C-alpha cells in the first residue's frame, strides 16, 4: 500500500536499530507477498506452484512466509525464469521505498507472454 511520509515520520529511521528492523521486515514481507501474488494470479496451489519453480511445496510455504529471510538472489532468479517474469533488485533511498505501492494488486506481474499479447 502506498504511503505518504513526512519528515516527522522519517525521524524514527534515524535510529539504526529501528531502521534495520524495518528494512528486514519490509524486504522479507514484500518478497513473500510478491511470490504469493504470482502464485495466486496463476491460480496454482502451493504444490502446483512448487512444480512450476522446481521446488517442493515446503519451500513455497517458506517463500510465502513474511518472516523467512533465507531467500537468495539465485532463488529469486530461478523463480523469475520459471515464471517467465523479470526481476529487479536495487538499492533505493527510504523515501522511494515508502512511496512504493505494495498492494496485492500492484504485486501482480505479467509474464512475458501476457505483455507480448497486450502489445499486439
């Protein structure tokens, strides 16, 4: 969900411990939400999605857990390739992070095939 943030809100982030904990939760949560959104958009169960990405259902469950911090860039690349979507990993400033739309609707991503069809 898109947030509007002011200087007073950002003041909390001057505390490193608070900032680091927020970043951990934000990144782990947004990855989990994105993976779940891709799976739900495709109408697949966790087991079926696991077959698509060549991982067992237990791994899909962990990937969709907002507390799971063991996702690697390699795993994200494997998922992107299996799902025919792109992947962007970038460092950004906190204001840009707060302005990102992380709603379930925004988390849905088109495959390369869907994008191609829309361009026809």
